[in-house]
């Protein structure tokens, strides 16, 4: 039989007091066994002082760690060794003032917010259940309470009679008040500026041409209960483009990522995030993928494989999760990940990729070539404030693009104003005419934007643009961002 070390098994050739760290880690994790008298390969080499250890170890462990494990003397082929069987402890166990956990086959020391969360959970508390002193109901945002009542009533998670009570009574029913004081969850959910008390409690969304070049971004601040709808609406209005088709008279818009799937991923990030790190949730949008980054961690001893299997709901922030459930935002059956995957598959989209480290969970959605984002349309046509994510820049960009589409359709790819280009010619010249017509209506449009309007690929547009430039029919002033096209009209007698 092959023996090997694991999360619950550790081998030592002889005893040293520093191995109390391993016993401490077993007690703080899921229990385990430390065997003295085996080498790293699990081969029994025996110990010479087995009787002495059998008497010494129980007392040493009890006095140092405050636990009483089972210490056994075993023998195989005349070689004696010691097995110390440690049960999981319901309370935190420390060794010389330090706390340890098992991670794989290693012993790790806890510190900082990881230690805080560990101690709270072992004491039956969670980070979001702790109170923030001196805050009152009057400090919270009335609009957040209205939003919660609207969502809860619409989802039928609460009845009208349940909601026709004071805000204080509502918070009490949602288990967000402890000993008359507001919990961290209450402040995050209903305060207009929770970052005053929990640093980094917001969400960032940005569009990147590549890993380094940020084109524009948005930030979402305020109460968590009002945040999800605003984030989703902004992404689908400002960052994505829908491919329009019709089934009979019904108009269908096919977006690069199904709305329910991305919505579920963002809700999971908000609900399960570790708010102690001070790092906001980040949603990075690239031409070929969207990645949701979240500072958080999987439940103890879970891997991504466990996450993808059917499982019970184990929220990192149970107080926040309960309020989101009552509002109708989420379920409580641990089906969020399954819903994300099945929704993408049902829509004919690539399956998302889930990844997790000890401090971060990410969800990556992949965008196929038929779909895309608004930025592919018209990066060059975004004026001024677009790069800083201002509404003015976005509004102008949307109006310019819509105007170009309308005018292009009205002209039916005909000649330019004034009849300076002969619209009866065909082939290569007709495509040039189309490009000139589009440029004249929106001189800040990008090559990708032209390709999208004319329904031809970008390289073909680039080829025609090069020919138009060499014929001195157009020229470019400025760069790809912020520049514009100049159409050079021929001289007339």
C-alpha cells in the first residue's frame, strides 16, 4: 500500500515541538493525523523513544494548544511509530499566538483579514454580521429602501403587508440589526456611500483594446441593492452591440453574452466578494472576451470542479445574500454557476471559464466573431469625454452612429450630395462610393464602424480606404482616436 501526505495526513521521522503547528492546522481545518516514525515517502522507519513520546505528547499538546487528540502507539514488523489523530475544532486553535490552516499537504499561517474571517466564522459570526457603531437608520438611503421594496414585491419574495413597515422594522426582519446597531451588511446594502465605512465597495467596468490600453470606463458607487441593474443596463447599452434579426414580426437582439448569464456572474461577485481587501470588483471588456474579477475565495477545501458540480448554497456573506434573495435578485439553492453555463449553452454561446486562486475568483465569457461590442463599431467616432466614460461623449457617439445608419439607409448607398460621384458605376467603384457616403455623414467614424455599416470585413474597408487616399479623394487628419476624415471633392467648372 502506498502512503502519501495530504491535507489530512503528515509524516515526520522524529518529533520536534515545532510540529505542534501541524496539529494546530489540522484542528483548524478538517482534522487529520500526524504520524511520527515515517519518512516523506510514508515508509515506517520507527522511533527509538516511542514510550517516552506516548507519555509526553498528550500533555504537551493539551497545555500548548488546548486540545486533547488521540495519541496511539502502533507497530509494524517490529518498528514502533506514533499516530496523533486530531479532530476538527469548533473554536479557533492557536500555537504561540499564531493560527494555522492546512492547504493541500502544507501548513499555512493565517494573518490579516484572512485571520479575522477565520476567527469570526469559528465563533459563529461572519464579517458582514459585525456592527458599525454610531450609525442610525437616518444615515441610510431612502431610495435604496424603495428599490428593495419594488424588487421584493415584483418577485413576490415578500408580500405587500411585509413591506408596509418602517425601514427599521424591515432591517430587523432582514437580520441586519444586531443589538440595536447596524451591521456592515446593512451599510453596504442601503447606505448611499458605503465606501466611507468599507473601502473599495464599488464596481469598475472598462473597455480594453488589449491588456494595456484602456479606452474608456465607468464606475458604480452607492448602495449594493441599487447597483446590479445599473451595471447591467450600462454594459448592454454602452459596451455591447446586438445583432438584430426577426422571427415573424418579433425583433430579436442577439448580444455577445446572454444578459441572464452576465447578470448572474455580476450578482455572484457582489454577494460573495471579500470586502475586506479594499479592491473593487472589476469587469474588463475586451474585443474577444469579458472577464469578471472578484476578490473572494471558494468555500474551504473546494476546487473549481466542486463549484461546477451541483452543490448547496454557501454564501461568503450570508447577511448580504439573504437580502439579495428577498429582493428577488438571486436564488438560495447554489445554482448560480449552473445557470451561467446552461444559459450560455442554450444561447449557442461559448461556455464560460471559471478560475479560482486563494484570493480571487474570475469568470471569463468568450465572444464569438459574429457578436461584438460597441467599441468595435466606432472607437474613432467617440468624441471628447468618451475616454473618461462621460455620458456626454457616449451620447454623441450613439447619436452619430445612429445618424450614419439612418442616412446610409436613406441614400441606399447612392451618390454623395451634389452628385459629384457617379452612382451608376459598379464593382470596386460602388464600394468606394459607399465608403465616401458613410464618411461624409460621420467624418469621425472608424474603419471598424464603416465595416459594420457596410456589412463587409475590416480588411476590405482598409483596402478601399488606401485606394481612396492614393487617389487623393480622402485624407485623414489626426490619429485613430479623436481624428477625422476629410473628403476632397473634385473641382467643377
